[in-house]
C-alpha cells in the first residue's frame, strides 16, 4: 500500500468523524521530499497496516523494507497542528543493520563537521549498526523537517577508568531542514550504559562539550558507602550503613575531569547538635569530585529533623580536617527556645532571650564540637539606664563555641538609640558586666549638654556649638554608665570680658555614672580638653599665655580651667611708676604655673611664679647695716597666688634673700664665772597670707609663718662644764658655729594668726633625747624594751583667741600597758621574803581582763595572759584550786544577776586618751581628759566596780562607773569650780542581788533578774561648784537620765537635756558673768519669771514617769514621750534652785505642771480604784489647779473634782 493510498484512506476515515482535520493538501509531497534524500523510489509499501485514529492525529502502523532495513517496523503519525498537517515516520528494524563503511556512508547527510565533534575514539568506531530512523515533515506552512538516525557501536569509551566508563554506545544524529542547505542544522548526542559500584546507570553525552549526564536506572538501588568507596577510596566519612541511593543524577565533565553526583537517599542518620541529639530523615546527597585533586572534593548531605518542636532542614558538609559540619536555617521562634537544646548553660539577658529569630543559621561540627548560631532579632531590646533608656533595634547575634568544653561567646550587633543619639554598637554579651561599644559619626557639644546636662544652666554667653566626629561610645547596662569620646578640628573661642580664650585640638569625653543600689541616680560629666591661647587685655595692657584648657560640665560644676606650665612665653614685665624720668624700675613675673578657673561660682586664679625687680633706686638695693639683707629682695622670689571666690591667698618660702645673721645669746654668771651661751640663728619661712570674706569656717584675714631657731652647742653649758671645757650634758639639740647649714638642726614653731586667735604648732623638739618621727609623733617606751608598754603622742597644738590659751594633745597605746610590780618584788626580797617575791609577776596586764566567757565565770583567760607576760611565773596549785572551786560554786550565778553587772566583769583598757588645757584671761583654768579622739570617736570607756553605801539609808551596794571623759577647772578668778563628766553609773543593791541569786527572778517569779536596772546616764555634763558649797550644780548636759526597774518591779525613768553652747571655756565665762550672783552668793536664787538677756539655749524634757508594778495594775504616772517646753528659763531656774537649796518645791516646779496632774488606776487583788493625783506647790495649786487653768484634760478634770468637793 503506497503512502498516497494511506493518506487517502486517512482522509476518508476522518471525514466521518467530523474532526477539524485539514484535508486540503494534495498528495504527500512533504513525505516524498523527505524520503527523496535517501530512497531510490518515492513509495513505501506497508504490510499489516493498523490505523489508530484520534481527534488530533492518525497513527498508521505496519512493516516494510526501508532504506537498509528489511522487515522494519514502520510507524507513521499524521498530526493536526495549528499551522497545518505534520507527518512523522519511525523505522525500527528487528535487528540493527550493519554499516560496514562506518560513518562515511552518512557523511553526505551528516556533514564532516558533525563527525569531527565526536570524541576521538568514536570518530572511527568499530561495529557500527543503524538502530532506527525517524523522519519528520512539517506542515505545509513551513514548519521544519528533520531526519534522526540512531547508530550503535560496539566501542567502549573510558572517560576515567577508575570512575566512569561508558558501554553500549548509541550515536544519535539529527538533521533539521535537510532540503534547505541555507537553513540546515545538525546535532549529535551519545547514549550509553554504565555501571558504578555494581549499579546500572543510563548516560547521555552532548558534543561538543562532551559532558556526561546520567541517572540510575529504574529499579536500581545503590548503597551510598559503595559509591563513596568507588569515587573516594581514601576518605572515610563515617556514615550509617543504612543509607541507600534510590534516585541519582550524574554529571561528568570530560574536560575538567570533575564529577557531580546528586541523589535521594533512604535511611536515617542520628547526629548530635550541641547538647541535643536528633535524627535526620528524607536525606539527599551531593558530591562534587575533582579527580585530579580528590582532597578538594565537596560532599554535602541534607535532610529534615525536628528541634524544640519545630521542623528544620539541615545541610551537612564534609571536611577532611574537621569532619562533618552541619548548617540549617532556623524557624522564627524565640532565642531562648532555640538556644536551650544546643547550649542549655548559656544565659543571655532576659529581655533579649524573649525576642524572635529572623534569618537564623545554625552551624556545627561533630568532630570538634564547634557550634555557631547567627541570627537577626525581631522587636526591640529596651535597657533602663537610670533616668535614661537605651533602645536596641536592627539587632544581630552570633553565639559561638570553637570546640567542646571551650567557653562560649555571644557577639552582639545592633543600632542603639539613646535619647537623640543613634549609633551602631557591638558587645560580647557573656562577658562579666558586658558593655556595648560603637562609634558615633558626628555629635555637637550643644546636643550633649542639652540632653544630659540641661544646658539651660550654662552661662548664656558660652558658645557650645562645637562639632565632634568619629566618637567612640561605650554603654554598660549593669551599672547604667555610658561614655563616649571624640575629636574636633574646629576652633573654640570663649569670650572672657577681659580677653578671650582660643582652644584648638579639641578632644571630648562624656562619662555618666550611677549611684545607689537601684542604679537610678545618675550623674553625667562632660569634659573637653585642648590647647589654648589666653589673651588678656586690662587697661591697655595685654598679655598672651599658651597652655592647656579643660572644660568641665556636670550637675555640680560648669566651667573651664586654663593651665600653663613652664616659663617659655609666659613672662610679664610690668613697669613700676615712680614719677622720676630717669628711674624706670620693672617687676618681671615669670610664671612657672598659671591656672585660671571659671565656673558658675565665679573666677579663681592660681599662679606659681617668680618675681624679680630691675632698675630699682640704690637706696632700695643697699644692704641693711650689720646684715646681708636689703629692703627689696635682689634674688628672684618664688610665690604662689590663689584668688577668687571671695578670697585671696598668697604663699612664699621666704620674703628676704637670706636668714638673719647669727645673734649672740646673753652671757651667764655661774659660780662667779662668765659662761657664754653661744649664738642663735633665726629664719622665718613658709609665709602664707589669706584674705577672705569671713565665712563661718574661715577667718577674714589669716597669717601663717614658721619660725626656725637653731642654737650653738655652747647653750648646754648651763648644765655644767667638764675639765675639757665641754658641757656635761647635751640636753638641747644644737649646731656648731662653723657648720655649713646650722639651721638644719633648727626647731620649728608654726604660728597662725587671725581674728579668731593665735595657734602654735611645734615642728620638732629642742630636746636632744626626745625627737619626733617623720610624721611629728613622739614615741614613749615604758620599761626596758617596752616591758610595761609603749605610747605615742603627736606634737601638741597651742591656740590663743584673745580670751585665753588652749593646749591640746593626745596619747595612743602602741603596746598594751602593764602595772609594774618590780618595786614590790624588790622590797619583799630585801625583807627576806624571797620565796614570796617569786610568786609575784613582774607586771600585771591592764588590758582585756575578762572574767566572763560564754556567760560563765572563769579565770582561765586572765591567768593565761598573766603567764604569757611572765613566762617564769609559777602560780601555786593551791591558788588555782581555790579559783576553780569559786567557779564551780558560781556556774549559774551569771544567769541570776542583772545583765549590766556582767559589763564590769570584762575590763578593756581604752587605747586612746586626749587632753586639753584652757587658761582664761580672767584666771580661769580647765583640764579636759577623755578617751575620745579624732581617730576614735566611739572609744571604750574606763570601767570601775566599787563598794558603796547607797543613800538614803547607807545600805551596802556595788557602784559601777564607766567614764569616757572628765574635765575640771576654775573660772572667774577661782570663784567657781567647773566639773565636766561623761559616763554611766550603775547601782546594784546587795539586798536585791541576794534575792535575785536566791530565785533568779524578780518578785513576780517570772521576770528574769537580768532586767534589773538602776542606772544614771551622764552625757557631756557641765556642773559648777559655787564657792563654799560641796554640792555640784548641773548646768549643761546633753542628757541626764535615770532608769530604774527594781526587784519589786517598779519602773521609773527621767530624762533631761540642756546642751552646752559652743565656744568652750571662754563662751562659758560670758554666760557665767550673767549668772555670777547665783554661783557666788549662798542665798541668791534665780527668778523663774525673769530670764537673762539673750538667753536662747534649748532645754528639752524627755520621758519622765513612774509605772506601778503589774500586780498593782501597771498604771503610768507622768509622760513616756516627753514634753514640749513652754518656759525654758522657768524650768531651768527651778531645777538649778533645787540643786542649790535642796528644796523639793524647786525640783517639782522644774517639771511643767501639766505633767504632774492626772489619773491612775490601782488594783489590789479583786479590787480596783481610780485615783486622781496632783504634785504641785501651794502656789501652783491655788493659781492653776483650782481655777482650772491647766491645759490638759486630766488637769482640768482634777480641778473640777476638787471644786466639787469644796462645794
């Protein structure tokens, strides 16, 4: 059957189907033209024809001889396309048709070029055979026609024998537009089969690149380990054996000799990521192998797993040095939720940990333990900085660990916003007290001062628009502090009124610090430094100074300091006007240091300079007769001047060029012989003069200088002279007449004069054997090598204020003191009682004698200390046994005694003692001794426990005394004697103590005897003893108090306060001059209604009450909180009158009547009564109680009851 008949049959069959088939073509010209290229005839007869029509095409199948095929299977497809009818013919022989003449038989069709594109082994391949031919004819409207031929060969193409070798090669040629030489195109491809690691691959090669593409044939599986062993035999990847390739793509570049394998795997891979273990599934594999450099191959696996409940995709890459490394993009969860599985011990700031991740990547290495998390962070991180807030945006974080057990780092990057400042920062978040560091491109001084220091407080004329660039910033979240610093190329000009200051080379530092436990109190300081030029212009005179400048702005201070050091360029020459034309002296000032400070408090100038006068007239430079001194110093004089803020201070080492020349001391007559005392040298140095505004702490005018005096060694002749003419005793520190610098042995006396008085301070000692150390402290050794202790004593100070002199000093115990018993031992020995003397130690320690330990009576510590101080001492056993017996009898004694009694059973020697002697101009003398010093304001008091006959019945008691200070003296030419006391007195009634020791409780049988108290507290008491009176009158006291809680459980307390005015003895003299008659006339009493002029001293009345025992109701008489003072003078006058006369009415009147009137409930068993009471004088009863003028409700109610009784 011819093709024409086939075509006609096709058309007839299609006519009945109503298909849109184009039937306008006449004949099979397209097919005939196509076959004409290779067929001798233009017809093709098919046998066993089978027609397969459809809506868009007709398929004709049959068998026929075709070209060199015999009984070939023929398939023709007629397809309806948009542009017309297309015909395609497939010819496939039952067996390949041999091509004995190779590819030359096809050269006419393929062309020489196409054959040359084949690899050399295939250009003349053996065993060629024609496998199939495919002819395609386009539609009648110009679609392209083509011929495709598949040629098989028995050749084997080995690309790399050990990696890839191709078998069963098939060459497929394609020719498009074969009938149109101008548009003809040709192509060639190679199809083959290959076997890798026992698995079969289908491959494809596309010349001219000759790149091999292939894939695993369907149904084939290949263990991954076998592939890697075949391709990378020297690499051990340590992968699970259950990983199998199910799908695979192979690419081999024959030019670069590189192989790429991409495959899907079945199986799972368990791995460890940080501190968590996961299993990878749905694995993929990728290999990039360079056969020439296998060590540079890339091996990648990827799979999926789940971490922290989130699915993630993971990529693993292999390195020959580091092994497997893993990397994954993390989901958008919080930072803490993602970190906890990998690095559970890493703790980041709480607010930061709650932020979400963005573009997060996790990388790890199994072999080294390396782990890295790189991520961006969503949201904001707000960090409080006291009164400021730091906000972080655009944040990134890298948490990294280099190896197992290595420290973890957390590098942070972000954009910081601090007020109006925006800058990029970075930080290491895991560092202790981490801080943020970064840089600010540009920042003006005005913006800093406005934001952090409130520039409104700055001087209005201060220009602050200075720009700084490239500032380095640092912020500490833990402390709330921040700082930044930078430079400026601008010039800062500051007007000064008397000139201007020009500053260049500016550098800026801003520091902010916080205080308080909550770090909410902050202080910011701004500092600008640079090189300055100071130009001063005063009354037509100008001067220039070069130096450094510092500008400081803080909440406490705003201003600048100009500082110049060195004489270069800082010299002033000022003419001294004389009115004489030919005399033109000058004062030349050379400034070694010059500092000018200007703040909101005003100006301050400090100058350290040298002055020299030139051109002076001769009478000013001539020497003073008998000396080497002139009126005006000829040598340069160094001095220091400080001026400003209400004061001027001038200081210089010396005013004249040299000390005074040696001056002869008077000659003495001793035993009829004239004894020369030699000469003395005098020098006055270290002058200081100060002029001030007379503040409360500084005088208006003060002058200070130090007088240095040295004497020649002849002064010691006053103690006698030996036969050699030398003094017997070198008592004074002296110098030799021919000594080069005799004043080196001088003793200094520093004098200070002001309107407040004169003070003198020794600098050194004139006594040769008693010299202070470098700090001006004397050391006194008691006994050989300090056996009985050592003391230190600073140099005393002497002051005079116009009313009298004061001398003050202090002692400090350097080595514990001991009571020497050597004289007693010697006396016993001389009396023939040597054995008894041996029982006595050389000294008894006077410090830390404790007879109480763990609330028990004991003598062991004291005996141990005694043995330590006297190692040769042997205490008889009989003494130790007696003491132990005493301790055994009193095991629970301390539990039954008052708690305050135990204070006196532990003696501690005060370590400091200060003294002061005041001598008044009117014959007053006063001595103060106290254990309180400047170095020890809270000292240990001196404690004593003495037997005592207690008033009023003289019953036996123990009196405990604790003294902190004691002063006594006389004033007003001896008419008054003063006593000052500070201490505490405790009375212990032996009868009450006996009751306590018997039962251990007070009278109620419940309250411990430790609550027993009978104490007098005397704090800074000043008492006076009038002439002829043995009873001291308390005049001033910081506190006088009586506290009583007796065995019968009656409780009482009384507290009074009348502090002494400032000014010491001399202020007291002024006050006593008004009260002199009271203290000098025995019968004189103070008038409570007539206070002295100017009397404004505070008098305070504290708690004053009496509380009945609980078994009597526990009612309180008096006030437990204190009283407001209605009449200070009245209470004081009555109290002083009471002390002087002993009249109870005066004592009663000292307490305001409102505190002496009230009601109280008294209980007697089952009975109770309400009692009103009033403690008054007869006058008060008549003038206040009866008329109802008492200002309290209780007083008015009591008055009503009395009036009712009267009616």
